[in-house]
């Protein structure tokens, strides 16, 4: 239970950092790339 909660917390933090900081994880970059593709298609 604690492990799952900790993971959730970390993901939330990384999401906040993505908004306000230059730190980007490989997953964040991939996510942004996919979103850009979808927005471009529309």
C-alpha cells in the first residue's frame, strides 16, 4: 500500500516539475511528443 502511494506521489511531483521546471524525464518527453503529434493531426 505504501509503495503504491509513494509512486503516485512521485508521479504528481514530476507532473508539477514539468510545468514549472526544466527537468524532463524520458517519459515526459515521449508524452509531449505524442501530444504534439495528436495536436498536429487535428
